[in-house]
C-alpha cells in the first residue's frame, strides 16, 4: 500500500497529464511537499483521497482504502434503513444490504466488507450459519461481525463464541451501535 505518490502516479490515477497535477499542486489545491534539493513533488495518500472526494473525481484504485464497507444483513426494513442512514457515504462509508443468507454470501464475495451487522431476527440458526460459513473462509478472518440479538436471547454474550465480534441485545441505541461500528473499523484499519 503506497503512502506517498509522485505527480506522474497521481496523473495516472486521475487520468490527466502530469503537468495538470503539477498545476494543482503549485496552486495549493492538491496538498503535498517537495523533495528537498529537487523540484520533485510528493502527495500523501490522505491528501490525494481528500482532493479526489472534494472534486468528485473517481477514486480508482484508492476506492478500496477510501471507504469503509459495511454489509447489513436482515429482514427488518425499518432497522436496516435507520442503520443505513446513520452511516452515510459522505462520511466515508459504503453500505450494502442483504435480506437473506444467500444474498449475504453473494454480497460478501463481491463487496468484500470491512464489517457486517447481522440481525438475528431473520432467524437465529440462519444467522449463526452465515457467520460460521464466513469464518471458515480465511478471507473473512478480520471482518468485524456485529450481531443484533432478540430481547429474549438467553445468552447474547455467548454468541461471540460463534464468530461474532460483538452482540447488541434489542432494544439497543442505534447511535451507540453505529459509533461502536465506527470505532471497530477505525481500529481494524489502523492495524492493517
């Protein structure tokens, strides 16, 4: 994972001429630094991503790193819409939704989420099977999985032994859930 880019590399990502990138840099619109003793410019990753987002330019190869991807799995449309609304894409989140175990498998394979929120109201055994299938695949070892357990769940904390990172028992505060999700994703990205 590259942390700093040359003007040529930025030009390739933005699909513009290197001279255009130099103009953005020299005008102060694209933040970076010059290599001491030369005219070479360097643009740190975070400044490039911010620039691309501010100017609504495609992120290209940087999209994987620029957004945290969350898959919400469940059948309760109101709950899903509320969680989705609390994680807007403008806040660096891409959210997709699956309404069944089958859809969850397809979405996990194509979307490669950083985190999943799984509502066990869709069926406790189906939810546990989804998590078991994901945890069998090494590609999902570091995916954060948060379970939403029913109010009458006898041992919600025991679900962590079934592959969940954390479990919230209903009723729960959606704001607290989304903040916890943000924290866990931030910690995960810092480790990578």
